[in-house]
């Protein structure tokens, strides 16, 4: 079944968005495949500041995702993969969404817009790192036209992570 995707808007995250991200991501369901709990507020403050720098330097970042009413409901976008495992040096696209907005097409709509912005910034390919058990995020990668490229084991959790790739 194909349905119309909801309207979403992406914007560079503000300092205030750190508080919203912290609140949204305090939901254990949202963080199930990301360690199970939200990070401290200071982590989100640093993350939003880093995204403002990425936008200024790279032309893309993890943008705040806003619904039709202008409410921040999560983030989507891209940033360099800077860990010493996985697709080091690649540009990773990702998304994280408030639980009450799951299953409505927001992640797909926002990720499609993010892919277009990353392409416009001159990036030739993106990857998405998805926990092997995360069927919802794997479905978003398929809707974006991504293909499974590699499998990694996360060093701390020892969980399998799938690396999807999309050539732009």
C-alpha cells in the first residue's frame, strides 16, 4: 500500500532543541536499539552545537525534524562516521523519531529530504548503520533505495549492525 507521506520540515537544530531531543529520547522504546536510555542533557547540548558546525562547514547535519504544526518530533540528516569501527570516513544518514510519530511516514519523508540535501552538498554516497534487529529502520533504508553492504559487530554491545549504502 502506498500512502502519501506527511509534510515535514528540517531545520538546523537550535540550542533549545537539545532539551526537546533529550525529552523525546528519554523514551526507552525510542532508545531500544541505541543503548536503551537517553544520554545526559549535556550530550544533546554538545550534539546540537556540533550539528550547527557541521551545517556551516559541510552543508549538512542532523537536522531537527518538525511536523506540520512546527513541533520538533526528532531528527534526521547526515554526519561523518567518526568511530574507529564500521564505515569510518563515510557519511552516515540517520533518523530518530518520537514514539508517538512512528508508523506515519515521518522518518521516510524526512530521510528523503535529507538525502536530497546531502546530494546537493556534493556527497556521492551515504551509509546507514542499523541494528540488525531494528526492522522499522531497515524498512526506511529500503524505501530510500539503500542496499545492504556490510555487517559489523558493535564493540561494546556485541550486537550485529547492518551497514546500508546508497550511491547518490
